[in-house]
């Protein structure tokens, strides 16, 4: 099997690389570092998204009719690798692009696709994903938020939690219970909900990193036009499962940065001293870095399995769980390893004059969430056991 890229793909990589190098946003100024906040980063990222969009790099693998470029998944992967190489963000509206967009393409009516897909790519409309509830996280079939069809509207009542970017969103792909009298998997539906509707309120939740990127959403008598039903009524479970598969495929792809974390750790090991000598000369550190390199390589080749399936035109399946599990656990262990190299400096916040480059303190706190978001590691292991290894249900 030949894992090398073709000359055309390498040429494509060079075109991506030179565009990114010429157009990448300037580093934060000293003044911006001083007053850094989530709002400031969002605005910077939004400008970057627009530039990527105008350059035709957003939605690379989406069909042209929906505003994409009809590029192959390999080209999409190359683009993401090059973004990661320069440590650049992917833009905003990530959930709209990796989850709602593909779900709309799979389940949406022609009118829904025409209405929603283009503004998702342009990030003119920001989307969030309303799945988890206080009593329904790993077990999403337990969703309790109700939607009752009354004439031309669904009337929604209930609460969601942990909803990423809900506080900045214009729309939510919302999963609701539309039939409470059938077995729980069979009574769910998916709705496309305007977050500016009367009765929607959003309450941010602050994380240990100090950011408030996710939220609670409360729905109080919210009226949603019945044409905003996504997929068939009461078949929301199928829409949900496919949306999650797209998320896991998207997460394992967008966390393609583990190669980058590895190279950052190698550079860090060369820079810092341990017991009066370069950390890069320490046997234990070298072995650990070598172990990471082995895992990064194994992760890369496993990722090609999921990619091969997409290249054959198939939807992502349970193999996306392997990518999600491995990439998030590995990124988590590697990011935390920086603390071993940095010692006490690892605890300094980025505002501090003595903080090491790389924002390791914040990254160490943020990386904790990776193995929970998008389904916990334990849940991914269940999926792999049951769906891929055909083990009996636990
Ligand atoms: C950063 C972040 C962003 C998120 N964004 C969103 C979002 O945008 N939209 C959204 O809807 N949700 C979002 N979530 C929620 C996320 O999907 C849930 O937190 C996750 O699915 C786990 O659900 P839970 O928190 O209710 O934990 P629980 O399901 O209560 O799990 C608690 C513990 O029990 C374990 N467990 C549960 N069931 C099993 C089982 N069957 N077998 C083995 N172990 C099990 C879990 O692994 C976990 O350790 C986000 C979460 C995070 C951290």
C-alpha cells in the first residue's frame, strides 16, 4: 500500500502553504495580549474566517452547489494539516460546518439546504448543537425537551446544557421528544431553531480555564415553524446518530494537530534544562517523546481508514470513534507532558511576563474537555466494542 501523496497532491499542499503563509493573521500585539479575552479572540477569528472564506478554503469538501469547492477529502486533510503546521485556527462556526451542514445535506429538504447551507460556510449564521440535557448526556435517548405540534408550529419546552457557542448562535440543531408514548429511541425529532425566537434564553457556564464557551439554553413555549423539522418526524435518533458520526470524524480530523504538539514538545525539550542539562538529553524524556511519536504515527494511519471510507462516498461510521478516542486521549497526554518540561513555569497564566511561549497553562486546562465533548472515551470504547468488534452489549 502506498501512503505517499501524489505529485498533484504535493503541489496542492504547496499552494495551500503559500496562501496561508501570505494571508495568516498577524501575531497578537503586546496591547492585545494585555487585554486578551474570549470576545477579542472571537473577533480576530471571525476576521480570519472571512479571509479563509473569501480565499475559497472553507467547506473545501462540500459540493459546489452548496458553496463548497467539491475538493476531495484528501485535499481537505492536506489543508487542515497545513493550518495545524502554522498553528492557525480553523475559523468560526465549526459545529455548523462539521455537524449541521453534513446533517442538512443528508437529511434536509431542498428548501432547507438552499436556505441554510451557504450562510453556514460564510459564518453569516452561527450554529450550535442542542443535544445534551441535565439528565441526558451519554444516554441521549433520554432527552426530555418536549416539542408538540400545534397547527403549523412545534411548541418547545425544556432545557439543554453544555451547548458550545450557544451565546453567539443564530440557530440551533435541536433534538427534542415529539412522541413520549413510544420506546425512547423512537420518539425523538430534530428541529432547526432560530435562537432569536421569543422564549429562548441562554445562560453561559464558566469553565476552569476562565472561558465561558458553553451554555445552558432554556426553551419556554418556543414556536418553531413545522417546515423546520429536519428529517422525518420521530426519526430524530437516526439524524442524531449520523450527526454525531460527522462530529467524531470532524473532531479526529480537526485534532490533526497532534503532529504539531509533538514538534512543539521536541523543541521545548531542547530549550529547557533538567538537572543542569538539556531536557532533550534525559533518557526518560526521550523515551516518552519516542512513545508519543509512535502513537502519532499509528493515529495517522488509522485516520486513513476513516478517510478511505469517505473517499468511497460512504458516510462516517463507528471507525470515527477510534479516531475520536485516540486523537483526544493522545492530545491530552501530550499537552499535559509540557508541564513536566516546564516545571513551575507551567502554572503561569499568559498575562504573566514570565509565562513561557505556547500558552501551555491554558491549553492544559482546556484539553481536559476533549475526552468528554462529542461523547466520552468510555462511550467511544462501547461503540468500538459493540459495533466494530461485535462484542455483546455491556
Ligand atoms: C467542551 C465541551 C463541549 C460540549 N459541547 C456540547 C454541545 O455543543 N452540545 C451538546 O449537546 N453537548 C455538548 N457537550 C456535552 C457532552 O456531549 C457531554 O458532556 C458528554 O456526552 C457526557 O455526558 P454527561 O456530561 O451528561 O456525562 P454522563 O453521561 O453523566 O457520564 C458521566 C460518566 O459516566 C460514564 N458513562 C456514562 N454512560 C456510560 C456507559 N454506558 N458506559 C460506560 N461509561 C459510561 C461517562 O464516561 C462519564 O465518565 C459538551 C461537553 C464538553 C466537555
